């Protein structure tokens, strides 16, 4: 039997250490390879509002069949790779507008269609307001706001959209 100071046990120890280093390196590469960078955002002015915290903790893992991504700013959410659905809470609530307004699951959304295929949906009648920008070439805006309405409803409605017919 070789003694502990003989070359055979040292060679085995060295080989085991080398295998351990390679295994650790492979594991690290696998972990880092699965990581994606956080989606860069500028937080909205009122992103620190408690209502935004209530929304963010309720955000779904999947929106319009897109997986949730990490973001780098408070009061935000993003889905898809590349990000095709972007949410910012704490934006200035919209005032009266002639833009189309739709109600989805009890949440009113004003739709800005001025920059197709990118559509901007902003909650109406809730403070702070939530803005969702959707790449309509990739996902349906209707599906996205449907998936997000439950989280957004954490901010109580103070007003609702009306039309000229409602006013008469």
C-alpha cells in the first residue's frame, strides 16, 4: 500500500481538485448563461407611491404568453425577450381626452395609438396611474392589459371613462 507521501495519492488528489474546479466552472457558466440583463427603465415620478408597490407585488409571471423579466427601476415590470410588454406605475394620470378608452375587468385604459406598432395604455381614474407599452407586432395589447388588470386593480378607481353619449 502506498504511503500518504507517495506520488499516487497526490496525483489522485490533484486530479480530484482539477475535476472539482472544472465542475464548478461548468456550473457557473450554466448559471450565468441562463441569466438575462435587467430591462433598463426610468422610474415614473410617483413610482414610490404605496399603490405602485401594491401593483408590483401582484404582477403576473406571464403576460400575453411572455415571461416576466427583471427590471432596474422601482414600480416597473417587463415581459418577453426582447421586452415586448413594459409597465411603469406612478405616471401622471391622464385628464379628459378624445383618445379611445376601454374597460377591461373593471379597469379603464386610455389607448394612445399614435406610434404604431407600439401602443400605450394608461389607466384612467386611478392615482397613481399605470402605463403599459406593448409591441403590437409581437403581442396583443388587449391580451396584455387583460393579464395586467387584476394587478392594476389594487389601485382604487376614483373615476371612470365616459363618452359623449354617457354625458347626454
